[in-house]
C-alpha cells in the first residue's frame, strides 16, 4: 500500500466561503500528490503537493502567507526523508520555499535562515523580485483588523512609520503577548500547509508556512524545525500545524515519533503526544498528519484542521477523504 496525507492548517474555523476555498486547494494538492505517488516516490509526492498549496492564495504559505508586524511576509519550510532534511526560515523572496528547502537538503547543512536563505534563492534562480508577490488583499485586511484589536486604534500608525520606528514594536510587543494568550482568534488564522507520504518503501514529510499573523520580524516557528513541526524517523513521517511556540516547546513531532517507536499504534502515538502537549497550554491549538507503513492518522486539538488523505493499492485509489474536522 501507498499512503499520502496533506493539510492546509490547524486553527479556528473560517467563514464558509474561505473554508470551501481552502478545502478546494487542499483537495487539489491531494490529487497532485496522488498522481505523483502513483509513479514516483514519497519525496516527490510531498513536494508536489506542498508546491501546489504554496501557490494557492487561500493558504498560509508562499502566495497568501501571513503578514508580520511590519506588514511583510517571511516564510519557513522544511522537507525530510529518513536519510536527510533541509529547511529554510524567514525567506522573503523564495518563490516556493519548499523547493529551496529541498536545495538545502542537498547540501551538508540542515537549516538556512534569513538573508542567507534569500541569497540562496537568488543564486538558484528561485526568487521573485519583490516581497509584494506573496501579499494578498485579504491578508492586508486581516492584518489591519488584528492591529486594530491590538492597539484599539482604527487607522493605526502610517505604514512608513511602522517600518521605520522601533518604537512601534516597543509599544506593541507587550500587547502582542496578551493577544496571543487571550485573543488567539485574531492571529491564528492558520492555513499552514504540509504533506506526508509512504511510497511502499520510503517516507517523506514537508511543511511550509508564512507563520502566525503579526509575528515579530525574524520570528521562526515550528515548521522548519526538525523534530518540532516536521519529522521523519522511527518509521513515521509527521507534519504539524498550530501555534508554533506551543509545538516547539513540546517538540511535538519528535514526541509522536518516540511514542510510535515505543510500540504505540500510529493513531495512539499522535493522539497521546498531542493531548500531552496540549495540557501545557491555556489555549492549545495544534494539528498533525502522520503516515507509516501501518497507515495514516490526522488529529487536532484546534477548532478546525483542513486536511485530507488517500490510500493507494498500486495506481488504484482505495480510500480518499478531505475535511476540516477530524475528531
Ligand atoms: N505552525 C505555524 C507557525 O507557528 C503556523 C501554523 O501552523 O498555522 O509558524
């Protein structure tokens, strides 16, 4: 048997029209992943699925990425197999961050961040001219609303000033903590993307994200951190979504893999690790997809988790489902 699962993020349930667009984008990615998996390997399948979701403006990766506090996009991505891993963090110009992560995988390094990631994207001809390329009107609006909640101001501070003055960050930072703790609905729109696959022999996982809304410039989430948001090892491949700080603090993906290695069935390993991790937080928001030779598990403690999976016998699809609630 071959397995593939994809996700379009764990978070709160968005309104009906946005939800259906996100579900469509995840369905399309699943189909692309299935087609690739029919004749190709797990690594090619997860990359093809994630590239397709990075290209969707309705998901938080590549085009459509979340905006940081100063209104710019900084993207993180990771790709992994049993043998290797590559990741990028804080890239502002990589056209498809997951493809850049694949390039890093081919070097001796594991994670390239910020300026270095952008330089690498340029030197491989994988960059776009401007960060604006990734910014959608919908996200500009979302950021404005979140800033309004944060500062209690309608118009806020003019964009030029926001970019120039550290004072803005000083003013906002203490409130940002408050916002994350008590009003996560304004920033955890989620829609991060990921895929995991088993091609009958090998496993692969990939995750890509713009991170959380209003993050401080330079903030890196769990997605590119091997063992936190993405992991392959101990016979299991995992991609997570949710509030990165929670996932990093609890090394969620590695804990799932440890429980699996300990002998728990895949479903129980995912569920136990996530419930244990969630107990540590007031407002836990996490989701994960996992595959092994045994099968597929999709689970979340967030309100919603847009995800889908397929099981294949040779080229025949024997099971296929996409949904935004899995518990
Ligand atoms: N985990 C991502 C991050 O914190 C966000 C998400 O999954 O929505 O960067």
